[in-house]
């Protein structure tokens, strides 16, 4: 990968000289950490050759393989290094400039089916992904459906956890972890405090009447 990035950078510079046009922008999408399953990204080459890197800061917990509810896109996790803040610190420690990192904000989230609706906090036992026509086979659901259906129509109880920086709501045996307004605002503030280049969302069409997009822009 390092050699490929170097070749692309040479090609971009050559093309710009030959066309008298501004250089094309080279970017990449990468995992939350520079080391994933003992495989390292070529950080030195990425620092030298890429304009910025979009960090995928999600899917830390997934109802397809976890037997408990969890923070799918946790900013912090006191019990694990699999979280956004630890990943960002690792990228910077390895030599990537903070101002080349772009933080990912998920506008779609995951639903779980609780074993017992009375035991419904973070870490509660589950039987698998949430089911129903509003969820994908893997339990994913866009924020607009969470807001319009579960929160507004079904009056699902909504809670915010400031440790993980996440929201979640409960409707019967359905448990949904998501990034609501509080989580998005906190993550954007974090990106600014860390000197990151910015943030991106996946994807904007999953928003509910621009609610999350506007909350991000207020910071």
C-alpha cells in the first residue's frame, strides 16, 4: 500500500504540471486505529502522500456477533481500547498529523433484541439483532427511523451515556444504540479539541430533517 500511495502522488503531481491545473486530492478511508488485527497501515506513507484520511469510527459492537448490548461507535470506553479516542491517539502517536484526520459520524445505528426487557442497560444480554421491517438483517436502522418511529410514535425511552458518548432507546424488547444530538455535539467538540481536520457523516440521507447535521454545525 505504501508504494501504491507513492506512485499515486507522483502521478498526481505529474498530471498537475502537464495540465496547469491544481493537483488532484488524494484521500483514503481507514479503520479507527492504525493497527487492525495485528496488521498496520503504512502511516509514514499516508502522512507523506495523502491529503487526509477519513476514519471509520464505528462498528465496535455489533448485534450480529455480540451477546450483549454495547456502544457501537463509542468515543471512549474505560474497559477497552476499541474506541474512537484511543484510535485517534494511536494514529497521532504513529506519526499522522491530527489535521489530516477526519472523524466519521454514523447516522445509521444498530438494534438488538433483549433477553429480558427489564434488564435493558448497556451490557444487557441479547438474543441477537433487532428484527422487523424497519431493520436490516444485521439490525441496522437509520437515525430518521429511530426518531420518527421509535421515539416519536412508540414513545421509546431515550437515555444518554456520557462515558461512552452515545444515546440509546428502549421499546419493549428492542434496544437501539445510536448517536443522537448530545453524542454528535460532543464528538464534534472532541474533533475540534484534538485539532482534527473535520468530520464526515455516513450518511446524510439517514438524518431526520437535518437534526444531526445542524447539531454538528452548531459546534
